[in-house]
C-alpha cells in the first residue's frame, strides 16, 4: 500500500494534533511558574528594603548625635561597628555601604571585613561582562539590567542611593550579574534626622540563591516536558496505528468493492476488535452484502419483468399475425377479443410493475412514519362502507376489545396499501365479500396483529411461501388478470416496518389466513 493516505486521509495527523494540544495545556501551568519566579525575586527585594530600613534606623539611633554647637553629626566609628556586625550576621552574603549626604562613600563592609578598617578605596572597579543565556520558563538574568561598578567612591552609578538621598525614602532594584551567573538585589535607605539627611545605606545581596532555585526549577520543567512530549508522540503513533490504519484498510476495501475488484465477503471485519472500528467494519460488510443483494434482486426483477412481458407480447404478436390471414368474421372477432385482453393484461402488468419498482425507491427515500393501526384501519373501512357498501364495505371488521390503540412504525398510506392488497387477494378467491374477516388483535411480545381471513380454496402447503414471490399467481380460472405483485408488496412493507407477513390455512380447511405482525412503538 502506498503512503498517499497520509496526505489524503490525515486522520493520524488529527490525532497527533489533538494529543499535542492536550500536552500544551500544562505549558500554561509552566508559564505560571514565571510569575512564581518573579514573586520570589520581589520577596527578596522587599526583604532587602526592610533590611536597609532597619539598618538606617539603627544608625540614626546609635550613630547620629548633636555636637557642642547643637549640629547633627554622624559617628563614623559607631556606624562602622554596625556595618561590620550586620555584614557578619548575613554570613558575608550581604555587602553594606554607607554614603554621606553628598553621595560619597564613607564605609564599605567588604573592605572592613578584609582588615582594611578605616580605609576607603577610591579605585574604579571593572565592568562585569554580560553573557547570553537561553530561553527559560522562569525569569532569567537576561530579564534584568546588568550590574556594573564604575567607581567605589561615588553613589552616582546607583540610582537607589540617589533616590534615597533625594526623597528620604527606601528604594530597591534587581540586577543581573551575568559574569558570576547570579542576581544582585540592591536596597538603599536614607539616614535622616530632624534637621537634614545625613546619608544613605546601600545593601547589596549578591548571593541570594534565587538563580540556583530558578535554574533547578527550569531544568525540571524542561525534563518533564520532554518526557511528556515523547510519551504523547508514542501515544499518538499508537492511536494512529490502532485507528487510522484500520480505517484506511476499510476505505481501500470500499473503493475496491465499488470497482468490482472484490466481493463483500472479502471486506476486512477485524473480529478481534470489540470497539467502534470493529462495529464499523461489520456494518460496512453488512451494508455491502445488502447492496449486493439489492443489485442481484434488481437484476432478477429485470429478468422476471422481461419474462412476464414476453408472454402477452408473444400472444399479441401471434394474434396480430393470424388476424391478417383470417377471413371468417367469427374467428376475427375472437382474435380481436384476444388482442384486447392481452392489451389490458399488458397495461395492467406494466402498471403493477411500475408500482412495485417505485416501492423500493420510495421506502429508501421517505422518512419512517408512524400511525395508529387501529384508527387507520377503522377509518378506512368506515369510509368504504359509504363508498362501496357491497364491496370492501361489507368486509367484517373485528377489533379485539383489549386493543385500544396500536402505534406502529409505518405510515397511514402504507397501512391502507397493505389492507387493500390483502383484501384484493381475498376477493379474487372469495366471491362473497361478507365472508372475508379483517381482524385486529394484540400479539406477544409488544406487538399487534392484522389478519385477513377468507373462505376460499386455501393454499397448497407446497406453495404457502411461494405465493409471496413476485409475479407468482395460481389462478387457473382467472389467468392473466393478476400480476402476482400484491402479496410481494405487502411482505416488503411489513418487513420495512420491522414486522413480517405470512400465510396459514384455516384449521377447518376452508380458506386461508394472511397474518401481518408489527411491533408497537
């Protein structure tokens, strides 16, 4: 088999797309982790702000004092002790710097802890190069401004310090130390007195551990996603094999069946499958068989029609040819009578054949109707009593008293057609219509029974089933006046309503019963 089905019938692609779409839904949850990462950074930023505010408040209390002239001064030695103590309390993960009101660096905990007490460096630092990192589900260093140190002596590179000195408030910022592969969070808070701003404290958290937590979380997300994606692909391919493969086989078989390259019995059925695919395969095989049977029935019907039409045509031809050679008026009159009779027979046969051939098409096209069998039959007989009291109107209608109503899956028009054909057949064998009984009674389980009973000669047992075949007629004294299609139509209408039609001879040997059993709705 070629692979064109992947382009023409991409069911497997739809299955794959659906499963991948389902897989993408958890990605929405992964993206929510981005907010989790940002909340983690915001929490650290708030912690730094609180730390800077607490340290500036401690300096205001312990290191700010009035001199002899009542001017507010900052005790550098006391402030230095507070900076060193604070830096040690953070396990050297926090760098603290103190600036005066002009933004000049007074103290730096990194230099103090390294033994350079009282020494303030003014050497410019080196810029930390920025590195490029890949995409991530969580915040990365690329999402933040790069941290740079351009000079140790001035607060100008640090917006947080400038804002704290100018507004006497706290300010924080998040930076990317890409060279070290970590976040740096700066927090500044002003040191103020009643008279003026004395300076500002800048706290630099340079080992927060946030980047490690986010990196580990990001790696786990990627691993989980790759595993889930691989499983999804495998499941999609499995579903494509289980569903798309059999459907493709059925489609190919249907095309071969349509082109007469195979028989219905060769259709794949998948007997081991107890799912919708197995049901579909079985239904397709049954449908193919039904279509083949209908095609065979149509061919047989055409052959039967040709045979039935041949008899009157042959008689017409013989009578016509003989008529030209006959001079006797009596013989000529007999031949003319034969011509008229054969013409009537041919006309009646063609009409009945047309009605029978239309029946199958109409049953296939029209929607399944429903009607109350008791009500339709009673109204039909009551109407015939007024129109033809000596004919159908004289038929004895007997309705079982236990049968109030009988809704069945057949339209009122079809019910009347069944009754008319059965009564017409009974009239042909029973000259007295009053001896014909039309009975309606309940039948088990959950059904209704229509019976037409006559007092005619009955049906030989050998022909009790043959009488329902098309064009069959057994009327030696009435030859040529019946097409033999009436009972066949009754049987097809009964079967289309989910019921059946059959005949039994009366037990007293006088007449026959035609019985139609229909299920109730």
